């Protein structure tokens, strides 16, 4: 049997039946549960729980104290900030088993979720969206949207590099760092260059 192509700290628990990509690192006291899939070059911080059947793409960064519950999928290049929270049932009760009612949540490519934010299950996060620290997301988030607050409200747009986009009267904006260009039409942002 070949040596594993990922690193797991000696205090981490990796259950049987996981698929873990090459170059992924799993740090102290984390638990990777059965039947989940982690892509290549992911970084799983300290005290993280990844529940069964969760899927993470390549280069996903999960900071300390995050639990990713069954029903969550994160695409490539997603950032999950320290102590952010996913839920997986809309109306949990201790005395009622709702395991068959887990809602799915998709975090699309390149999205970032800030520290202590909460994502209520069933609400998808669009590509390159940016959820501010402490925000509580209660509805779907468009691609490139910038949301803050409780409940989370959109206050603007960001580009792929995470900088705020300032659109001119023609609906055009340029990232200050990358010089990538974006267009805003009908409340949807697309990268054009």
C-alpha cells in the first residue's frame, strides 16, 4: 500500500472511507469523518470537524474551529474563516431526529466567509462572494457580492482578488490590484478581462 500523499497531524482523526487529495494538510485535533472528499492542497486548521459526505474542492482553506456538516459542498479556492458556522437543519429539535432533512449548501469557487459568520442551510454562496466577519446569511448570495451584518445585507461587489469594485455610470469597474475588468448588468457582475 503506498504512503498517503497528504499530511495529518498525529492528533487528527481520519476515518476510513475518506478521499483526501495530494498535498492536503490536516492539523491538530481535527476529525475527518467517513465518506467525505477533500481535494488537493487543502489546509484544514485546528479543531475542525468535517462530517460524512462533505465535499471540498482543491485549495480550500478551513481555519480553526469550523464544523462543516453533511450537506455542504465547497468548490475550489474557498476560504472558511475562523469559527464560522454552517447549519444543516432549518428547525432542529433535540427530541426529533431530522437526519433525513439535511439541507444542501453550496459555496462556489473562490468565495470567502469571514470569522464567526453563520450560513443558514439551504442558502448558496456565489462565486467569489465575500461574507464579512460575523454576518448571518439567510438567503442565496450572488456571485461577487459583498455582504455584512445580521441578517446579512449586500453592501457592494468585490472582484476575484477580494477588493471592492466601484462601478462607473457605464457599469464598468477595474480591480485596483489585478487590473481585471468587470461589468455590472441587471444586478449581476461578470469578469470581462
